[in-house]
C-alpha cells in the first residue's frame, strides 16, 4: 500500500502510451473494438476485446453485465475492494475507478457490456461430477445454468475466465475480498465460498461451471 501512488502513476503512464499506440494496434486486428477515447486504457490490463490477461490477473470484462461492472467500479472507488495487501490487481484497479465520476462509471459499464469476444477456453482441471453436486448453492444466486440473476445480485459466470473464478473464490474464502462491512454482496459471497471446503472443491465447481458455457452464435 505504501507504493500505491507510484504504482498509480506508472499505470497511468502506461495507459497514455497505449492510447498513442491504439490506432496502430487496432489496424492489425480483423475485428477491432473501438473504445471511447476515455476508456481505451481499459485494454492496457484487460486485453484486446477485453478478454482478460492471466499474466497480470486482469479479469475478462467481455460478456460482463453493465449493472455488475457498475457495482464493482463503485466497490473499488468506495474502498470496498482493492485494499487488502494480498490483492495486488485490486490495488492497481482502485485508482482507476476512483478517477471516474458516477456518470463515467455508468458510461464505462455500458461500453464494457457492448463488447463481445470468443468464449474463454477452459484451463482448470477438476472433477466435473463433484462440481455439479457442489454447484446448487452457487446457483441459488447465479442461476441454475450460471447465467446470472440481477434481482439477486449474481452475475453470469459462464462468460468469465475459469482461472479468474478460482482466484476470486480463494479471495473470498481467505477474506481478501468481501470483508468490508458495507459490501453486502461481497459478504454474501464470502459466506458462500466457505461452503467450498478445500482447494479441490473450488477447482471442481469451476470445472463444472466451464461446461455450461453458452453456445456461440454463428
């Protein structure tokens, strides 16, 4: 946390450099995603077409609902996320969210929701059958097919990178995420993660979620 200001500065400098290079990068893409100028820096960490970047643990944004994006940006800006010393990606994300006004958060959320990209390739190995037996407690909020349920605050899981789901379940279980008293949904998830006893349970349920990816349209 001591280096937060310096890290934020470096991140913004990288973002500026990426903005200058953006026309060249999109010219090489068959189907470039043109972001509003103020949100081009999202691709610095979250990747082209917002598909995520495992090397720096940056989540996939493509396919994420606008209401959930707004909620998470607000969580970062309010200090509900990105405050734990073990959450380095969150610490990097916090100043990005804090720089956005309420109107910009809404605009960013709708931009993210408009971006589509190929479904992520499963990378997690687990016992799918056991994962199916563990999933019902997750499905209570996220839907029987992990399609998401806005009324209960549960985002879709099927469009997310499986490695990121594993990381976040670990974070919730270990109190790295969802520990702030005002983060109601985060606290609910933290309690739910406790039901997954051990690392194997997390891998199994995420492996099962990966089998429910929606079919891509031709």
